[in-house]
C-alpha cells in the first residue's frame, strides 16, 4: 500500500482551510515514491477492479412484454393465419394448389418469437420467476427488502464536511472497523456526495493514521473524474507525476478520460503512449481520445488511433463509431472520409456487430447528408419471408452457400466431432458405430435430440408420449427422421412407456447411445453429414460447441447455420394439441448492401443475449 507521511501532510496550515480548499493542492509538496509492489502486489488488482467498476454501465433491465398465447383460436383461424395447413398441399388465394414445401408454414408458427429473437431469454426468465413465485406462494421480491448493511450504511454518510473530531466520533460509532476510510469514500462515490466531504475525510485520515493509502487516493481520484471536477484531477495528476516514476493502468485510464473532456486532451496522447509500454490500452482508452480528437476537429489523429485500435485486434466501442460518423460536418469532408466510414459498416457485417439505436441514428444522419446519394433512412422490420417492410427489398438468405456449408462442416468435424475432448462425451467404439449407422441410412431431413425434446413436458410420466407426439408430427410431413436417445429410454418405466417407444422406432430411425454419452456431437454429425437441407430439433443453444470452433468467422458461420436449421417446439405438448415449431426466418440478420442501398439491423434492447439477434432494422434506400 502506498502512503503519504503525516509529516508531509502536516504542511497543511489548518484543518478549516483544508476543508474549504483543495487538499490535493496542499499535498503537492509531498513526495511519494513508487513501491516495487506496484506491478506485483494486490494494489494492481484493486486498481483493476476500481477501473472496471468505474466504467461499468449498470442498467435496470425490465420488460413489460410477456408471451401471450391465444388459447381460444379455432381451427379456422389457425388455418387463416397459416398455423394449420393441409398435409400435402397449401391453398392459394385463387383456390389453386401446388406441391407443399416441408420447410413452409405448416411446421412453423411465424407469429411466435424465435428463441434467437432479442429479448426472448429475458422474457422467459421473467415468466419462470413469476411461475416459481406462484408455486412457492411468494410474490416477487420487493426492491425494499432488507439487505446486509455495509459499513457506509451503518455509519450514516455525512451531508457536510466534518471536522477531525466529528470523523473520529463517526468511526467509533461504527465499531472502529478496518478500512473505514475506504468504505466511506466508496459510499461518497456511490451517493454522488459533495467533494468537500471527501476532502475532509482525507484530512482526517492523514491526521489520525499518519498516512494516506494509495487506494484511498485513487478512489478520491475516481470521485473527481466521475463528478467532473477537472481542476482537482489536474492537481492529483501533478502530484502523481512528481511522486511516481510511472502511472499504473487504473490511474492512467482515469486521467485519459478526464483530460479528454478538456482543452488539455492532447496530454492524454502522452499517457496513452506510456500505457502502451506496459499493457495494451483498452478500447475505452482509444474511444476517449478519438472522441476528443473529433470534437477538436483533428480527424487525422482520430483515424490514426482508430487504425491502431483495429490493428491490435480490439473491438471499438459504439461511442468511437458514433464520433466518427458525426465527425464530418462539411460536404467535402463527408466525401473524403466516405470510404473509411463504409468500411466500418463492412467491419460490422464481417463480425456480426449490431449498432445500438444512437449509433444507428448517427449512421442514418450521415447517409442522408451525403451529396449526390439521395438516400432516405427509415426505421422498419422484416417480414418472415425476408422482405423489408419499408422498401420491399429481399434480404440475404439465412441458408449457407455450398462453399460456406462445406467450410463449416469440415471445421465442426475436426474441432467438435473429432476434437481432443470428444471422448469425454463418448467412446471411440461408439462414435465409429454411429458413423457406420449413419452411412447405412438415407440422408435425414430432421435429427431429433430425443431426451431434450421429451423434457419439454414437465410431467415426467409423459416423456415418451411427448417425444412420440413431436416425431409423429414430423413423420406426418413425410420427413425422414432420426431420433437420438439413450439406452435407458428403452427400459420400460413410468417415464418411458414401452408401447410409445415401440411406436417411435417404427416411425423413425433411432440410435440410442450409452447413458453416460452426450447427444450433441452425434446430433451435429448426423445433421451436417445429411446435407445442407437437414434440420434438427432441440432447445439446446449449442454454445459450448460454438466455443470449440477455432476462429470468429467459423463461429459466425455456425451461428448462421444454427439459426437457419434449428427447430424449437413452440409452447407445450398436450394430448390433442397440434405440435408447432417456432418460425425460422428466411433471411440473415446482418448488415447488408445492394445497389447503393443499405439495411442495418440495430439493437434497441438492453436485455439482448449474445446468441439473440435484433428484430429492428434501419432501411437506407435511394429516393427517385
């Protein structure tokens, strides 16, 4: 821990003056040497934690949306809406019939949200919480429920600067706990207290303890930065520059952030250069300086730093892109930087990045101001058939090209099916037996994760009945079905009825693995081996297998294939109730351009999981 001696601090002439002026200014005469533990001890961990705490953007996630199921729909209304269609044909408006596409609406309920739609996981969690509360007889927990009190709550935070005697009394009333000063400074930071109160705390600690810890001083700096007290930040900067041979990452990031808000923003470049000697600066460090450079019309520096950020393999913050799209004010500048900004959109496309609404608005404004382009932006959505509801453009297909499919198949076979840990999930003999089984069979149309699908029904006495209902629906559509299960499912029991399992094996091809084996590698092998047309039924989102893939491009291909091939049962399964599946969109959710027009999916939710995709789009089309 780095400390300031009480002898140095005693140069402050009076406590009253300290409380009304800057304590930090009084401390400029102090000399505090950097201990070798700076880069080796626990202090660095604390600073790292502090900076992450500083930059975290906590949001209160809430959703008023819930799944609404219309249980009173009759068969006529289902047919009208495309939920229930004749087994072999579907009707057109003129009464004509043509051969039915098994991938069509007869299997998919397009009015339902996909498991990959943004916000689905959040809504599902809320529903499960409400159900759990009903089962337990307890209502949702109130925000006012008592929580363990921190020392800052036990020792009520002062609303004015305190004298040394008052601070001493407050500390005694809290039980003289250790790290009293740290807890209080954290409380002052969290409550947005007046800076003079923090100054009086520094005075008390220095007088009482004879030292000021480095952690306390850094937390004070955080309070200054977040409160916008630039003059105080400059004072702390001068002290640390004269007292330490170098700045660690936590303080450097804080100083970069604070300096970039002022006319002294170029000094942040010096701090950045020093930071690069020790670690790779964060995207936030670059973002702060790029935004400052744009604000001060130094686009050369802004683009230089942006190129450096990309070269280091860092992912730019949304604020970085927003600043660059807002940087060009004149028509000449807009044309000069046009290709650079279009390259940003292509970068989003290649990396499956979705701009948030603020950034999308900046992109819309920039496009509409482009001279000679005559582009107009509109906020819109896309139909299940992949048509933009604003301009009618057909978006890119979700289906992989033959080249993409072969590339994905090869990578999955090597990294997932034949990966180094695959035999933690099965045995070499079982895997070879399964490969031989698949080679003897015709190409499958659908592969069903039997155990996963059966457990849709929470009634454990109806597992085999549930699985049979789903498979029967698929077979009813003249599909070649493979069911993957485990050997225990063949033992008659309350959950696995013998008659149901016999019927299942009559309707579909079945392969039952050992009870200790995992189904997913077998499912992926069978689906990919069968061809690009083959779909699979499972609620498993395959995130572990996606993580096994070697690079970002292959992971994005896997996610695209998954969204275009995974069937998820929609709703619950019950006797007499038709089995439906969530709709698979025909289009890819990715930044795309055609004939000078652009379509950008943008993120308008705070609760979108990484495996979900946005549902809102920005349409930029030429006006005639």
